C-alpha cells in the first residue's frame, strides 16, 4: 500500500493580492490576470463528458493542464494555473476520470514525462469540479506528453462504488484505490505487460523504437455496469498497447484475477476502447500508439455476452493506403451509432476522415467526404493548419447531434452530426475558447502600435491589437512561420519590426526571416545570411537601419540594407545573443557568461570589443547541467538594454541580477535575488522616469512574479499562489501602460496582468 500526503490547493478566478518582498513602501494592490487570446494552439488529447450531468465535461492536454467547460460563459476554465514551478511536470495530464454518480468528483493523473531525471507523477482529486484538489503522490511517472498520449482513458471510477478507482500506467502495471484515490496499491495479479525492446538495436534505433514503436502501456480501464454488486462492478476490461501478443484482459471477480479475452486481434495495438450499454465493446486499433505515424489498423467489436469478435473496419488499410485508427465513440442514446477517426490517412484517398455508422458497424458513411463547412472565427490561424491528430472523438451523451474531435491545435465540434445520415454537409467550429496551450518564445510590446507581438512555437506568432479577441487575420504570413524564435522592433522607429524562425512546411527555404514597416500589419521576407540560417535571435538598432541575426548554431550576422546582404561577425561565438542599445543606433551588446566577457559595438555591429564582466557570483560552468539553470528558451542568462537610457544594461543571470548604468561602471549585483527565469521593462510608475522592472524568479526567498518601481531597490510580488502557471519563460512590461505585464508560459499561452 502506498500512503499519500494530501495537500489542498484552491483554484480561484478572482483578482490577485500583491505581496511585498524585501523593504517596500508600496501598498498592496490587486491584479487581474487574463489570457492573451490565441485559442487552442496545442494538442488537446482527451475530452471526457460526464455521463449523467448535462453540459459537464473536461479536457486534458499534453503539456497545458486540464480544463472544465463552463456552459454559462461558453468557455473552458483552466484548473491547474496554481501549479508552482517545482511541480511543472504535473502540467501534462495523462488521464481524467469522473465519478458517474457524483458530478462534483474529478480525478487527474498528472505527469508529463517518464524520463529518469523527471519527478514522479501525482493523482489530483477534486470534490468540487476542480475548484480545489487533494494530491496523492505516486511512486511512478506518467507520460502526458509522450507517444500514446491520445490513447485512453487510462483511469476509471467504478460506477457502482465511487471509492474504487483503477489506473493504468505506462511502465508500472495496473493500480487500484479503494478510498477515492487517496491511497493506491499495485494490482499484483494483473499480467506482466511490459514491452521488451528488440535486441541488437543501436542507440539511435533504441530511441526511435521508444518513440515510434513501443507501446504506451495500459491505455484504458472499463467497468461493466451490468456486473454490479453492492461492493462494485465484478467485470472489468483493461486494454494494453501491445502488438503480437494479448492486449485485452478482463476480470470477472472485481480485479482479483485476470485473463486475456479469447479470440482478440493481436496484429495491432488498441488505441481506444468503450463499452456500449448493450454490452458491445468497441475498439480502435493501429500498429503504433500515435501520434507517431500509423500504417495499419482497424475497428473491431466484442460481444461481451456471446464472446464473439467481429471486424467492422470502415476503410481497410493496405499497402497502397497505409494508415491507422485513432479513436472511437458511441452514442449514449443508441449503442448502434458509432463514429471513428483515422490517423495518417493519405491525401490521395481523401485525407483524415471520421466515419459514422448507425447499424453497429455493418455500414459506414464518411463525415468529411459528405461535405463540411468550417467556422474559423474563434481561432482564425487554424485555417492554415490541416485536420490531424484526431485522437479523441466524442458524442455528447445528451445530444446526438453534438460531436467533438481533438487535434494538434485544439479541435472542432459540430451540432448537426446527424446531417450525415441525411446526406447533407455538417458544420464544424473551433470549440477551444478558453484553452490556451501555446509556448511563447519571445514577447515584444513596442512603444507604439499593437499592445503585444508574440513569437510562438509551432504556430508562428501574432500581432495583438486587441488582447481579448483572437487575432482576426490569423498568424504571421509572408512568410508564414512554424516557429517564430525571435522578434524585435526599432526602439525609436517601432513601425520597423523583424522576426526570425522557420518557414512552415518549407524548412531551409530562404524565407526564415520577415520584416514589417507598418507595425506588423503587413510583412515581407528578407534574404538569409546563409542557406541553412534558421531560428535564433534577432535585434534591431534603435533607428531600424541595422539588424543583427544569430541563427541557430551559427555566428551572428548583421545587415544594413533590410536583409539584402549580410556580414558575419567573426569575433562573436556561435549562438551569441546580441541586443541593441535603446537610444544609440550604433551600439550593440552581447555577453559570454562562460568566459565572463561583455562584447560592445559602437559602429553599428561592424566590430565588437570585449571587456571582463567580473560578476560577483563568478563564471557559469560549461559542465553544469543546462536544465539546472532553467529552460534554455527562457529569459535567464541574458543581457538587457534599458529603454530610454544609453549604456544602461542589466544582466539577468540564472543565479542573480546585475546592473551597470554606464560603460565606465562595473556590473553591480542586486541583493536578495537568487534565481531568475525572465526579466523585462515596462512603463515607469507615475512620478517616476526610470522604467518599471519585471522579474520571474526568487526574491528574498520567495518565488513569484515581481515588479520594481525603483531600479530594483525593492520589489513587490504581483502574483499569488493560485496563479503560478508552472514553468514561465518570459516576462515583459507594456511601455504604453503602467503596471501591465505580459507573461510567456510553457504550454499555457501568453498571459497579461493589469492593476485593478
């Protein structure tokens, strides 16, 4: 028996109270936090409807927490914003389970990775629909962002006894709780289903096998309500992502003994399973867990009363059309109505598809091929992204016309699914309002123009003229990026903006940099310094005439003709981040914390000279594990130039903050700051001239988000323990509005806060 320490957290949708750190004369303030509206942007890998309460449903994501649908607000409400940095691994949600007889009860199996250096996972238990949670720490890991994360659901509550909860794991077998999730024990009688790696693989082949071929462990647990007793259900089905051997097991004595279900197809791995009310067990199959590529699969049903297996695959893969099946769903009001989704179905035969049957799989109709109309208005950027990763599809148990499918950017829903039966098109719209799962890699709030410009992983980036509405024109185009790694504007000419990344679908295509001369309203590509220049960091001189781009794994380059020609800066090492002085267009700066050097240019980046930094805490060791110094994409270990001041520099090292107000003065260590993940500037406080400073890290022993109005002499914490968002990568204040601050999270999008 594993005994758990229980901690209670409360999720509040209220304003924040400012807490002071160190000496400060500022009064307590209230902050209101909101998401910058992008909508979706990540893999929503599971939707769970409550079977007995209308309009109650939950969503899980691979790295962005869990959400509950709010019918009145018509949006999803985040449930895990309170997770602190120390628990950032819990942002990946492996499974959600609901108690059919208690709509207030919800269980979350949380943990993002199973790597050896990652903390163990936890089961979070709520009795108030996710407003507060108890926590049961588990002696193993979950893989919420690993292959097979769309399979499920791995956790289930006994519909006859809410104290009994079963949980399937990736590498640690089957577990059971008999006290509502507070304590857990391994079900020792369950068969050993650990998948063994083939012998003789190289290290590279082993990594490839682990990602593409290895199963994802126990992927679903299903109770049979028809076997109920006062103690609970006697019959339980468990599916395992195995191929070439038994992968479906059942117990008929409440989990005491287990056996494989006879006659099962073993040529595939199960991806989803569900039990209809007529006793028919429906299963989708593929030869990989997904979202790795599938080349084979099928749909089968098992009659739990007669023990008969029947294949009901709607479109059979073969050598000429290789794909698999990701998910399956059944209509709660009619057990013969089912839908299933494909994965990697070739474009030549119509691409990804949902098939629908009204006779238990004897005949099928293609939903998309029947005609579809899409409404992108809630997230315009998704019209550039094809339908993919439909690893969960659901039919609302209270509305046969309402169906949802998930994708890598969120997904769509329809309210006229039965149009397929009538031979007329279905209408689909984005359903993810309230879910924000992007990763901002840079935040720019220019002194004029839009409130915010975001550089986003996977989906490019956006110019946010209205923070509370999805960007109507979608994300960056001409060029259209997959990742935008850096974005910068000219401080004295902010209509000039330059961004770098990688062109979507093209890779090293010669269009990995774009620029705008109208505040980001329109864009045009520039030439690249080298054929393989991609990603990296960009800076722009104060007057916009000089750009410095450090592409990934290359030395910095500068251009003075809008990217038509480039010159390599040989003195600077590869991957050196260069920043522009905010006043003097001839000045640029860079640092090398490993060697303790400050690089300065006074001729528009044509040449640099170096001087020792002599930082109080010494050099950064090249041998130290990088993950011990925060996420490499974050805002730590960087140099920052102060808006409105020449030669005024800050170094936000991971282990401390330094300031120099003049090229003649050494960098001074700011006291009481022991850890930094992000640093930035905002508009000065009323009556002040120097910009407000913002910091993510630890000040005077307290972890949080902080603001200083007096050059770091004192700080106030501007978030509370209910608003921590796990891992934070970036912070930047708004130069146009005092107190407004932007936060870049790792998987929860961009967040902005305002003083009330």
